[in-house]
């Protein structure tokens, strides 16, 4: 993906995960006020949730932002 100074929303299908298994997604995402052009450029939120291969993660990226997701088997 090319770097962008624009906010954007992307959907990440998790179909690459093993079917029938659950995973814990540790999601490191831009905070609601994040913007590389302001003092809030380091606004970060860390979420955790259980996901499966049938799920999709909606990624809302701030201007100049990004997201990292760590997936580990649940249990």
C-alpha cells in the first residue's frame, strides 16, 4: 500500500486464518484524534478481541496513520 496523507477506511477479511479456530487480535490503531499534522499525531489505542476466519476487521486510518494487528491462537 502506498503511504497517504489522507484518512481512509479499509476492510481486512480474516479468511487466511484456520477455519474453526479462534484467535485473539491485538489491534494497535490510530486514536480518534490522530493526525500527523497535529500534536495528536501519536494518539494510539490498543484493543483486544476474539476473531475467527469468518470475521472482517474494519481499519479506520487517520491521515498519515496506520495499524498493526497481532493474531495469536485463543486459549
